[in-house]
C-alpha cells in the first residue's frame, strides 16, 4: 500500500459525506458567474482561488465558501485521523479530475483553463 492510499480512501469517504451538501448550494450567482468567466477557479489544494483580481464582494463570498470547505475538510480529516491539508488536497485532486470544460484551475501556481482534454494532475494526485 502506498503512502497516498490512506489519504485517497479518506478522500473518497469524505467525498460521499461532502456530497450531501451540493457544491452549487455553497455558491451564489455571482460566484457561479465568476467561475464561468474564469475569474475564480479550483485549486489543487482543495480551495477556490482567483485567476484574476476579484471585487471585494466576490472575494468575501469566495472566502466564505473556502471557510465552509475547510470546516468540512477538518471534520472528515479528524474523523479519519489524517492531516487536514492532505485531505483537502485529495479533494482538490478529485475536483480537478471532474472539472467542467472552460473553468479555470490552478496547479502549482499556474492558472489555466480546462479544455476538452483531461487535466494533467499533479504527482500528489497520482498523475
């Protein structure tokens, strides 16, 4: 069993728990529009980030979503006795693997837009 396996198992378990609160329910129309426009995107660390400078209102909304994500990650990570950052990153790996075409994403500090091809996932994701 690799070092990653316990984290991936915890992530998959956590995904089922986090799926109880759909991602869309976490976001309002301004955040959805920013995701669609590429201003906001998913990051490999499991959190939303800014591909372009946001307005103060958008930043506050994304920060609130990230706080909720961290709370969820913390709860599951603690119940599985894994580091929160590792669990969050495993969720980031999953999110990047199913990201919609046209959405912005960040791996290793570089922003890109998802095309038709699968995203080249970072090594932490097994990519």
